[in-house]
C-alpha cells in the first residue's frame, strides 16, 4: 500500500521492508509495522519513500553495529535533508557520523573533545545507550555551546569539529546535526506519533474495506 500511494517502486519498497525487519528486530508487527515506521519517517522530513528505498541500506550496517534504531536513522536523514542535503548525501554523511561518534576515538579526536570537557568514549556510550543518536548529538552540542556564540566562537567550533572528526564530508554530517540538535530531538519525539497515526489510518482503511458498501464496489469492479 505504501509504495502504491507514494509512487515508489514496489520491489524496492518490499526490499526496504525486508531489510528493516531483519536489522531492526525492535519493530514488532511484521511488514505492516515496518511500513508504518518508514511512512512516519517520510512524513517527518524532506524525504520520499523512494529516497529511503535507494539509500537506507547505506546506513543500516553502521546503525546496527552501534545499536541504533530505525528511528535514529530516519530522524538523522530527516534533519539532514530538511537542511539542504540530498538523500544520498545525507545517508553517506549519517553513516560517517555514526561511525565517527560510535567508534574508537583517534588521538586527535580525544585531544579536541578534551578541550570542551568531553571524550570519544562518552559519545560512544551516549549513542549505544537508550538515548541513541539524539543523546550523543545533544551531548556534543551542549559541550560545544560552552565555547560561546560569537562569530569567532563559531569559527573555533568548526575548526575543532574538523580537527576532531576529519575535514570535508567526514565531519559535515556531525556538524549539521549538532547545529540542529533541537530539530533532531523534535523529529525523534514525533516519529512514534507518526507511526501511531499511520497504523490508525491503516486500521480504519481495513475496517472500511469490510463494510457492505466497499464489498459491493469490489464486486462491481470484477464485473466491469
């Protein structure tokens, strides 16, 4: 149903649902539950279902390795695409952000984070804990905020982030997320509501299909 409504390729969406169910066992309820989660992600940001079909697989291995949920991945991509990144770029940037924040810290990363009273180990613990991606990004953003908010302060933040996580595309995702940590947490809070709304709509549609009027319409269609 989701692919039909959104215009996404049916086979692509079926593969995405299968990938979701295999890698995120916290989603209980089979294909319908997985589709509801995907639709909620699409509804919360600047993404289409085909965007998830084409790019979700780029992020899933890293997310699974560091104990993140589909909602963590979806919220990260929602925020990135809402702030100007294309879906493919967002998926790659999010994979790098997860790997950098969740992996073993380099000496450069440790030195830079120490300047703001944080450590790579603490970031990794944040992300692997119940707060997931939102907790890690919020912790990093909170410590960065202590540097101030003048133009010079912001330049120093960017330099620190580049030195800690690598330049160019490597740090771009982390920088975007920390600059928009409030948006990330807002999306994370909305996704359960979106999933519930999609499930309610699906249930209402299923109930309608069982009404005499709908059954009669289906019967007439077979005669046409």
